[in-house]
């Protein structure tokens, strides 16, 4: 294992949901501890099952792991951390500010930015306070802070006066307002992260083109802020021995080989390990001890075919969408779950029925044209360039709000506009211009703004509340983009996930964010399901059985309606394959 050679004190594992970073972090902790090193494993993953893995209750305190000598663990609950963080900021204001202002502060602090910073706030001390970790030679973190979080922490600390003077714009200023006291500690933490003698970042990915593109962007984002000591682990590579007698497995092996051959150049220079796909769930010490073995481990016993999967197909959702004749369809989800492909499939299916459709995306990878690979009557396609619209938004804010500020205020506003939230807001405003078309035709959107972005916009009242205030008492009818998104008759939000624990949890968290913004998701789509594909490979059949519990959770706990899309032998590229994906039933 390249990433384990001469391991430094701090090891951070980062990657999109479902790539296996938590399992790899746990397996690494076990291997180092059993080699005689004293190890502390720290999880900030909201889906953390570290306690279950070791059969003990851990929680937010350092707890020795009896089953593994030299190992202790700590689970930081991001939501609990965010609640404490919010209260630290809002609490002192409750007796001094009007109730509506306090509510506004709480709204600004209710999104994903606050949760990220609060979690970072919790484990920052583990990086900079030797008294907390002196007993350990290695500290392993799952999940690593994102470049998004670190860029927020690098913004200036003079936000309190800036906010009080009314100079701030809709951005990350709410979450940042409470950082002043920790500013020095954060500077030390960021310095520790950037020190290759102390810290190593391990990027975890799958052998999939979309996932590798995502991890390449993460690599560049982190390298740009000084975190250059990076390693790559490609997890879950299907052994070619599984291809015998199974056309699906053979096609997957070919697809993974092609993805690795076309890996982005920025990743090729990184030290890299490949881990074969395992036939078992990665729960329990024995399973985790085998995870880092580079030798493929085929199933050793016959696994019964997964139970007959009775689940709605994507075609059933398309039927219901088409019945309205027009409207906004937004596909949301974390990176790597396939929402670009599904957005294209829904758009193609609607256009094929003779309905006018505008398909649009803000995907930085800009592979929508490659996915379509052709044209279709009734379908128009556009792409919102995040860089272009963000720069335009910055210039507009500086020319309007910035024109009324002094030199110091302009400098702070300009700095704030370099925060990652600025891009989210700028892209949403560009989307808002397209949203108006949904009154006369279908508008299918990928990548949709996050619930966090919508909360920021709604909390600040940048547009929606100002219009509502101006129109109050007037007989004039009006509509804002937020009102349209909140109206289920006009907008259908489809949450895209995989039949795996972490992606399902992340989709559930996104659903909660959207509900706080007054938006109720219309349906869930479980993509790339092995169970729905009914493979013959023993390894894939075991994986299929492992999916059934997650599909049941979506059907019975999370979704009002849902669909399952099978893992296909050939990638759904081109109009005809996309049409087959959207119109074909899963039992074909």
C-alpha cells in the first residue's frame, strides 16, 4: 500500500459518498495499530458505523477499542457540532436583538456551510493541541475537510462589524460570523494540513470516469490551497476473473479498464493503490482486515440470486411527469451518482413523446454533450458556465453594493465574493433565468443547486423577500424563482442516489435541507442498481443482496415515490440508449 508507506502523524481520507473512504480509514487504523503503533481514529462522517464495526458505543469522546490493542476512536457528530456552534453565535443575541433578527441569524446558520465549519471546529483542536493527542503516534481522520471548508476559513476574520454595518451580501457570512475567537487556531490547523511532514491526504475514488473527474477536481482544489501531499486509492475494482460467464461483469471490467486508461492527467502523477471489489459487506474486524489486501477475493460459496426486486422503473416517473405537459424537473444529488445521465434520459424521453424540452446543466465537467451524443426533435440543450456567471455576479455586486462602501468595506466584500458560496448563488441566479421557461415547456436541470444554496438565498431575502415586501397589500400577482421551486405543481425535484449506505444517508440529508427551504422532493431515483441487473457473477450476486436493505429504506422511510435503475452492461451514451434507459422496465 503506497499510502501507508512511511505514514505521517495525520492521515486524512476524503472522497464522495459511497466510494468506501470510511471503511478504508477504519482498515488503515486497524493495520497501523496491529503493527504496534498507537492510533486514534476520528470520524466526522454522519453515517459513521465505527461503533458498530468495533461492537462498542463511541460517540463524541475518545474511547479505547478493546478488540484492537493500541487503537482508540472518536465519533464527531456534525449535526450536534453544528447545533452547539449555532447556539454559541445566536445565544448571546437572544436577549439583545428582536426576534425576527434572531430567526434570520438561525436561518443563515442552518445550511451545509455551518455543518462543515462546525465539524472542522471540533477536530481542529486535535491538529493543534498536543495535550489532546500526545498519547497517539497516528491520528486518522474520516472525513477530511473539503477545499470548500478551508477556503471559508481562510477568509478574513473581521466579519462582525461588516455584518452589523449591513455591508454583507448573501454568502457564507452567517457561518463565518462566529469564527473570530478561533481564527488563530484555524490558521495553525490549515498550516498543519499543508505540512507534508505531518499530514497526508488520501483521495478515495472508484474506477469510473465521472468519479475520477470528481476526485481530480478535489485534488486540484486542495492543491491550490497548499494541501499537496496527496495519494490516490481506487477502491472496488471488479476482478476480471468474475467476467467468465457473465456479460454484465465482462462489460463492467472493460468499462473500468477504459476509465483507468483515460484517468485525468493530474491524477496520474499521484502515488496510487488499487483495491479489488470484495464480495462481502465491510462490517466487522475480519472484513476490515481483508480490505487492504490487493489480491482479489472471489466468493467462496454459491450465493443465491437476490430476491426478485419488485420496484418501480424510471419509466413510471416519466409517465407522471409527462402528464403535466410542462414544468421544471430538477435532478439533485452528490457527485458520482449519475444525475447527469438521468437528467439526459428524462429529457430525451419527454422530447421523444413530442413535448418541448430544455435540458440545462452547470456541470463543470461539461460532459452532457458527450452523454447525448446526438440531437433530437423538441430538445434544446444549454450549459451554464460556473466561472462565467460567477465573475459576472461578482462584478455586479461590486458595482452596486460595493459602490456604497468605503475602501475597507469594498476590500472585505471583494474577499467575501471569493468564497465558494458565491459560485453557488451565481449559478442559482443563472438557473433562475431558465426557470421562467417552465411555464410553457419542460425544463430539466442538472446539476441542481444544493439545499444549502437555497437556504442562503431564502434567508437573506436577496430577491424573494424583497419582491414579497414590495408587493404586500397589492392586488398585483407576482412569482419568484423560490416560490416556483416551492410549488409542487410547477417543480418536481428528483433526488438521485445509489443503493449504498452513505449515498442514501447523504440524499436523506439533502432532502432535510430542501424541506427547511420549503421544497418537498417529488421522488427518489436509485441508480446503477446491481440487484436490478440480476447478475450471474457470484461476487456481483452477493453485492446485489447487500443492496436490498438500502432499497427498502428508500421505499419505506425516505421517499414518497421512487424508481430503481439497473446497472447496465453498456454506458447509456447516445440518444437511443438514453431513451431505452428511461422507457425500459427494470425486469427486461
